[in-house]
C-alpha cells in the first residue's frame, strides 16, 4: 500500500485524545508544519549506524530519561543532571567493556503517555485521564483534563530549548573527559556508589595524563572533549509527529524531525493500527516495545513490516516482560527472530513490567529491575545473540520513587518524601549508576 505522512488517519488508532475544537487543532497542526526541525536527517542516519554497531555487539546502548517530561519542572539543572548521569553510566560501561556507548535520552519530546484507562475517578468524580503535558494537565479538574491542542506548541518550544542545551553541553566542554569528576552529582558523592565512580574517575585521570604526554589532549582531539547524546520519545500523539515529518533534501526520504529515534508502545503496536502505518514510512531508526502478550509469529510479521529491507540498526526491539515472566516468554520470541534471520537491535526495558503498588504509591523494586536485566543478558548469552543495551526511566534528581538498591536503600515508608514523577516511578541517580556497575561487572 502507498504511504504518506497522513495515511495513518485512515486506520484505527488507540491512546489518542479527543479534541473538541477541531478548528484549533487544524490551526496548530498547520503552525507546527512551518516550524524548523528539531533534528536533522543526517543525525538520524548517524544514530542508525551506531545502533547497527550495537546490534553486532560492537557498542552498547544506554537510553534513559523521564517517564514524562513536565512543563512546570522544566529547568536547566534538571537537564544538566540527566546529561551528567548518562555520561556517568556511559563511562562505567565503556571502561569495563572496552566498547563505545551509544547515548540516547528520553528527552526533548517525551510528553505523551499511554494510560490503562481513559478515565480517572477520585471521591466520586470521574474525569479524563492525564495523558501528558502535551495533551492536558495533571491537575484534577474538568478544565485541566480537557485536551488542548495549543499544548503541542508549548511542547515544541520546550523541546527546542532542551535540544539547544543538550547540544551546548555536548560540544561546550561539559563532556570533556578531563571533567569526569565533575559529572558525579553532589548528592551521591558521599554514597558508596559515588565513591566507586570516583575510583574509575581517578583511573581515567591517569589515562588522560598519559595521552597528554603522548601528544593527545582535549585541545587537539575533539573525541576527548565532545560527545553526542541522541534524543528519543514515544511517538504517541500522531498529530504532532505528522506535523514534524519532513522530506530530506538529500535523499528525498521522509524523516520525523522531532527526535532522532521514535518508538511504538506496547499498547499501540497493532499491525493494522495507525501507529504501525505511520512508522513504516519514516526513515528514522525506530523502536517497538515487546511485552508479555507478544507472540512469536506476530513479532516476526511486525519486524518485517517495520523493517522491510532488513537494515541493520533500523529497528530496536525494547523488551519489557517483567522479572517473573522474562525467562518464560522472551526465549521463544528471540528464537523466532533469530531463526528468521531478521536484523534487529535487542534492548531491555526493566521498568514497565515491574510496577507495583506500595503505601498507595506506584513504585518499582530495584531488585526486580536488576533481576530482569540480568535475565535478559543471560538469555542472549545462552542463545548466541547480542544484548545491545538498556532502556530506563530515570532521573538525575534525588527522588524516592523506586524501592531498594544497596547504595541508597529506599523503603516503602520513604516513598512519600521525594516522590515527584508525573506518571511512572523513576530510578534516581544512585540506582541508575548502581545498575550500570552491575552491567559492567557482567562485562
């Protein structure tokens, strides 16, 4: 079937808001179509090459960031702390594995969230569910929960400002390996995991001094002072994504210019649904969540639709089974894709399959997160395939949203103290760094 930017509109669609003011929606879409791109096609092609390396075992992917970006919590420090955390995790993994790390943030566009129910009820009052700041407000009132298309404009401008800051951090000196100690966030320096990171930092310092003595320094070797952090988000709100889909002037192909990589959620991956129709036509590297309900034959067909040319680095399958289910459900899927000789990049999302309620809070236990990652790595080893990376909901802030971890134990009773997430619980910096060390030990 022929494809166009808006052909998805002829297909059934899930997890979408209902806008009452259709005229306002059309005006916002037309306005967005005139805005500059947030990323460039060549950057997306560069990411695809890096993902291809990870799929072959020549690199490792660290992808992480907020469950849902917030309009109200938007500030430079939050972005900087996440950037530092990604750099810290990358250094830990790269130092132990000897492999380059592909750094991808869930940032500069991660505003829309799928929900298990269309409505939320409190004290007998029933209102539409909060679907992310790009659609409506988290405040529990009829006015706040009404989908507003103008929020897409604000999301675009916040994404543009975030991209600008990320590029500045990546190229302006903060990523310099001579500043590896400065990436250690203040609130974790005194914790055991922060001290462990400092040990690696000292070893890197020695290596940098040796390189300088050999004639290589940050002044004459850009690779030592610069990095690249790619952006990604779940392309859930297709009105927004279509408006930022452009024709590349070099290749004539269509690229989504809202992020370097987009992914499809487990709730919207129906083969005959709108999201698959949209994704099959864009040339960005893309991802697809693979949850417990996925069947082997279904997955093989899905891969062929999303990656018809069987390109390396094009399709990232993001596994999210849960610690108690991955050993049973993942191997048949892995074998089916392997036996069909399909090129995919396998990463693990150990967050979404491990949600539980404690003391009235939605949370995730760190031991379950660790367990699912370990199982994912072990299963790949047993099948002779490549575990290419991790996909995490995490923050550089000192939050108490996920229980557990040895570096900074968080109990059920601690959850209320710094529970700031817009939707789902995130790993804090201590927990995310501890996970990176666990991966490094396996390497």
